[in-house]
């Protein structure tokens, strides 16, 4: 088969401009030839035709089948055409055939059907561009079916093949560039790269055979970044065998630089740099202060590269998108924008997690903050579990020897910030969901982060890190309270009061020693108060060690609940409240605790005693809770059932309290009247504020208005777990 295009320069390999739609196909094809040709062959054919210099008599004779099907006149015309090519005549640039009905048009389909001259522009001719249609041509084998394809189809297909090969190389660790189409690659790829499974895909890893002791999974003689050698025994100390076999048992991969040239999704930007910078500043002044695992100057530097259209690594792009998604949820409450940024961040999560390092841990922490702010993200329990496993695998919970090198010092401080941010989140979510802690405090030997500012200048008790360190100190007390009082194996102790008093003193000392930072006045005052009240609430609530609190615990529990609700109400009136699911958890827990304290007052009143708590602010606080829950319902979806349950229980308990108080007042008045007038009966006095009839919706048995499980240990945690899809 011969393809020719007169007046054209030879096309380079991979350049298909002008090759499709501007050629003639010879219908007289030898049966021994392949009816299709690759782009490279087509390009070579053009080169050969345009550089013909040998006489016709010296050319190879055509195939027998071709000669038999072609007349002598046809062969002469071909020879004449070849002579014209030798003489440089561009007028004859097409193969000729006796049967004109079998000729394939060189024009595009749009021009051919309208019998117009096509100018062969690439990828769309002028006529197709003006008409707004795709410029299509017929290719070999399609003339019968009349199926047209775009001019740039081959170029687009080649680009897509390159893109798919890059995806396989970066996300599945499969390099198929040197493999022929249809060949088996699984066995060969696994032999070349034993560590093909990403470390964070734990469920899939458990189903795959793993290289252990005695198996050759990699080159054991090579000294890689994760290789561990047996230390000398001359010192008389037994080496740590677990560290030697750690990499083999964990099937740990080598650290690979994250490429900035890999296929990445299109970056999503704010409308301007100033708007993005303002949003990021709000994030670091808020959640970034509580969880300082990201360094603000480094983050701003990476974001600036993105807005200047410079290539960045996938972890930089992932951190940018997920951080802006969290910032939208916690500052502007723009769920649509947050979801859009989160979707782009999800596309770069896999290449970001390719290594077991601090960058992967920071990505998981950012993902956990998004799940904490929105139920649309993955399970925060699963994310924190994976992050805790990674942190312990990296040894971030262990202390290291001090160093004088600045770079090593900065890396160590960032490692500590990442670990203690994870610790902070783990304690918060574990207690909220009534689940075990991710790591025991006895296994942690690393010290607190040093109080450096953004420029790595030490500023003790006078920078944002001072607030973070203070919060971690409270979380450690918080953790010990949870382990001591809520341990399922805890035995009832006779000295519960002394235990509670000791914890109360620790909390008081923490609050009085907390520094006030003028640049973060809200977090160093109101936020401290909220954490303090939340710890008191955890301390005095019914627990495994103290299932039946005394009057002191009931009063402390009720007062702490009121202060927690008052803290949220102050933020709500000031417009600073964050409508997060953890916010609903705190408000709901404090509201349920108030109802439990009211229930204890009801029981005391029924036995003829004064209320154990009797705080007159309780009904105002319940109104605050109702308002906050209604506002949360407007901002977020999925909490209708919990809010309806709380309102129903609140109505029943307050009605029950009013009825018990009215009954007590009747009895007191009856006793007084019987003392003054023993023979005279008087009507029972009922205050106007107390309802005199029981609504039809009230249950018949009023001995226990609230279901016993409503206040039992773990009930609230199980309900809150539904917020996170657990």
C-alpha cells in the first residue's frame, strides 16, 4: 500500500498534524500486506515518496496479486506519476485508480457532504470552525460504514495512553511502558517491585502474601534508607531485635520523592490571592492554633507557588485543598465551596500517602479535621486509627537525643507538633464516642513541643504554641480522668471522693497557671474556660467507678453543664460559634446532663427533701440549648432525630419537675392548714405557673419520665457515633 501527500514536509514522530484527512488510499491492496499502518510507518512512507531519485526501471516490481488485478495502462499511469514526482511536479499528488467510485475523499465530512473545498486546517478546518462542529474524516476500513472520526483522534489517543500509563506508574506502581499490548504484566511487575501495595490500604494488604523472615522480598544486601544492621555486642548490651526486624515485618517501603511532574488534577483557586490569604489566616488563628501540625510560613510558600502557576508536589497541592476545605467549614460555613475543595484534595491523597513519613501523617490529620467538621468525609475514627499507627511506626511517641543542628531541631519540633496534635484529637474523639484511647500515656516518652513562634524564635508563654502546649497539658489530665473513672474493669472504690478531689485540684492548678496571650485573647481565656468546664463535666458525670454520684457530684455536674452551655451561648451571640458536629456533641451532652440533674431533684422532692441542685438558671439554659440545636439544624443536615429526642425528653422532664414541685407545695400547705385549722378543709393552692392538667402526650407511668438508658454510660457516645457514620 502506498500513501502519498505531495507538497508536504516530512512529519516528525508523534506529530500528526495534517496526516489525517489529507491523503488518498489505494484500494488495490495486496493480500499479503497489512491494511493498516502505524503513524510511524505513514511518516516514513511520506519521507520515502518525497525523496525519490531513482529511475522507475530500478524500482521493485509490484506484487503478483497487484499486477493481476491492475491493467497495463494503469501501470503506465503509475510510472508517469512517478516521473512527475521526480521532476518535482506538485500537480499530481494522489494515487489514481480505474474505478472512481472507490476513491476516498480527502476533505472532511462536513465539506464533503456540502461539496465544498476543505482547507485542511488542524484540528478543525475553517468551515467546521465557523459551523461550530467537530472536523471529522473517514479512515481506512470505515468508508463502508461511513464512520467519521476527529482529525486529532490519534494524537488524543496517544495522550490518553500516556496519561493512563502515568496513573498506573504513580498509583499502582505498575510500569507498562515497555510491555506489548495484551502481555501479562502481573507476575513480572511483582518480581521487579515487591512492595506494590500502598501502606495505608490495610484491608487489602491483609489478603496479600507478605514477605517475612526467610523470604526474599527485596535486595537484602542493599543499604537502603530503612535498612537496619546488627550492632556490635562488645558493649555487653542486648540489641533491640524488634528494631532490626521492623522493616521486614511491616513490609516497609523505601522513601520515594513525591514527583511534581506526575499527572495531577486541576488546581482550584479562590477568586484572588488576598481572599485565599485571608481565609488561610483565619484557619491558622483558629484550628491551626489548636492543632499546629502545619507550619504557616511553609504553607503560605506552597500556596504562593500554586497561585503563580508553578509546579508543586502532590502533597503540597493536597495540603492546600484540604486546608481550604476545612477553613470554609469552620469560618465561612460555605459547604459548597468546602465540598469542591475536598473533592480535588481527594484526587491527590494517594500520591501524598505514598511514603510512611510526617507528610503522610499531616495529610491524615488534615483529613481528620475535615471529617470532624463535616460528616461528608471518611470515618474520623478510622482516619485517626491509621494516623496513630503511622505515628507509632515512625517512633514519634518516643523521646530523642537533643541536637544542635537547626534543621534537625526544626524537624524534631514539627514531629512533636504532629504527634501531640494527633494525641489531642485522639483524646477528644475517644471520649466523645466512649471508645478506647488510641495510645496509652504510659507508652509516651516524648516531651512537649517547645514554644517557638512562626520564625522559630523561642517565646515561652507568649506565642500561639503556648496555647497549644497548654491544651495538651489539659488533655493529659483529661486522659487520666477517662482511664481512671471510665475503665470498664474499674472496681468500686471506697475513696471515690478523694480521687475526685485530687483531679479537681489538678484542674484548678491548670486553669490558674494558664498564660494569657494578648494576640490570642479569645483562645487564652474563653477557650481555656470551656476546656476546664468540659473536664469538670467528665469528672462528675456518672461513670463506671462512680455510677451513683452523691449530691456534691450532682451539683458539680449540673454547674459544669450550665457553664459549658453558657460558653457556647456567648460565642453564638458574638457570632464566633463554629457549627461543627463536635459542637453539637458538646451542647447535646451538656443538655442531657442538665436533664439528668433535674431528674435527681425530682426524686429528692418526691421523698419530701429539698432539691439537690435547685439552680434557678436551669430553665434559661434549656432554652439556650433549644435555640442552639435549632440553629444547628439550619446549618447542618442529619441531626433531626437527636434534636427531636432531646426536645421531647426536655418537655417531659420539665413537666415532671413542675408537677413534683406543685405536689410538694400542696403537701406543705396542707400540713400548715391542718396545724392551724385541724377541723377545716381548705382547697389546695396551685401556683399559676404550674400546669394543672397532664397533656395527652404524656405517658401514663410518670415514675421515670426519661428512659433509664438515656443517662446510662455510653449512650451519648453511641448516638454521637452516628454523626460520623460509624
